[in-house]
C-alpha cells in the first residue's frame, strides 16, 4: 500500500475521530471476544482487575454514537496499545497474562483502523493521536507520583497505582511506534511525559520511562532534544541509586543520553556528576555481581567520550577494578580487562601511580587463570594489556616487569610476551 502523505497535526480534528461508529463497534467486538476468552489470574499486587479495566475501554453495542465517538476511539486505541505492549513485555506481572491470540487480534484491529483512516503506517496514526492522548497519560501517571518535597503520595481522585502502570505501558508503546523524523515534531509532548514516568516511585513505571527515552534519543536530533537536556540528565542522575531490577536500565539510559547530548564536550560537568554517582553506588555494593557486570558492559561509550578526563576518576576506578579482577566469575574479570584496555588506550595512564600495581595484579590473575574455565581468553587479554602497558609506560613498566621474569610459574607468560613483542616490532 502506498504511503499516504502525513496530515497536519495542528488541524482541529484528528482523522481517526471521523471514522464511523459502526467500524469501531465491528473492530472492538473482535477484540472483545478474544479478551473475554483469555484466562486471567490477577497478580497479588494488582488492583483493580486489569482485564476488567481493558474491557471497560471497549465500546458495547449500546454506547457508540457520533456524539461520543471521539472518547470511544481514544479508549479503544488505549486498549489496543496495552495489549500490544505485551508483545514486548510478556514476562511483566502486569501484562504476562495476555495471550498471543489476543495480541494478534489487537494487531489486526490496529491495521484495519490504520487502513480506514488512510494512514501510511501505524506510527503515522499514533502521531496523529499524540496531542489527544499523551496529556491524559501524563496526568494519570502523575496522579500517583510522590511529592519529593513532602514525601507524601499524591492521590488525586484516589487513582490506583495500577492505572499509572498501565498508562506508562501505553505511553511507551505509542512512543515506540513513531520514528525519525516524525518523532522530533512531538518532543514537547513526549519528553515531559517520559520525565514524569522516570520520576515515579514504581519500578514498572520508571522502566517504561527509561525505554521511552532510549527510543526518543535514537529517533530525534540533538537540536530537537536540546531544550530538555538538563532536566533529563538530572533525572538520570537521581535514578542511579535504583533497585537491582532497574540498575541495568538506569545505566543503559544514562550512558546513552549522556553521550548523546554531551559527546562533543568531555569537559561537561555532567560527565563528572553521573560517573561519580555510578562509582559511589558501586563502591557501596562492590560484590554485587549483577550491578558490576551491567555497568562494565555498558559504560565504555562514556569512557570513549571522556578521554583524558578519565584521569580525574582513576583512584576510584582502579580501587574497584583491583577488587573485581579477582572475582570468582570469569565474566567480571574479562569485562574488567576489556575496560582497562580501553582506559590505557585513551589515557596512556598518564601521571598515574597505579602502573606498578596494575602489572602485579595482571601477573597474579595470569597465575589464577590456570583453574578458570575461560583461561585462554583471560590470558590473551592479559598479554594484550601487558604489551600495551609496555608501549605506553616504557621504563616504568620494565622496572616492574623485571621482578617477575625470574618467577618459574610465569615461564609461559614471559615466553608469550616476548614473542608478542617481537611480532609487534616486525609488523
């Protein structure tokens, strides 16, 4: 089907709202039948019933009429958005009960809805509804936020938190359907709503805000994003002391947004602030495997952007690295060696007191690797890092390396190191 030209979103009436009530009734009846047949066991923390809530969004035979068609279409669309979200979050305690049949039924209804409105894509249809729906979703999310000044829960109209969770899923799905360059036209709508989700106390709501920001950053220009940079980075910083279930997502979105907005300015104070917050949190839980592996696997773009400005954080970085280098799990050790390799290449560890200890620790890890499953990978990484240190530190490296050359347990390492150096000189 040929793509229809995008219609002016500033027009007085969205195209969807001019569709006949009979079409809405036909499409909703298909979804309603599948929804009714879908088994539902409410989660322990769920109130009210999510299934009943979705059913309430679908028009019945008696309700559709031209006078209230707009409201019914909005509700029907939000029902479909909730069901479609389950295709991305099938293990969610909120949406895990939604079956593949129900998702297929919702997808079919969306496509028919799109075709009836002569939209070129679902994303174009969603964009046409942004101005009508996003402010309502933001309001629902905000109504169960926490007032950070008074630390009291805001319960306007006694809205249950389950409604805010569903609104966050609906918002995230809507945002994810609209891509570059169209999404940039709606930063004024979607970024404030995503910030509201990010500031919420519920981990489920926060997570949807983070996923929304990842999509936004990948689909709008820095110029379009620029008005919101400070507020978004501040929100990232405040979310770093998050729960374990959110830590991976917090690091991912913080790294993406920091490098996206400040990549050309390594002097930006936001680099120092965010990496200091992360290091402080890791220092409080240095033996938490999930936290350290997530951070180590995601942080390299920040290191690349900071370059020599990493020197200001060497004391704290090496304090953690020297602990993690002897972790029981190979994954942590491999990641530490990879990040050290990147740091040495970026900074040549200038004016650093850590060179001698780093060489000693690498030698010790090489000995320990004899009993590790991934010893060949570890030894290759150690050899590469020692060679890099030799090239960048010269005499300082040689004086430290010399004391290990007589160690009978390092015959293989010394031989491999010498061969590696000869290959580099010959190349």
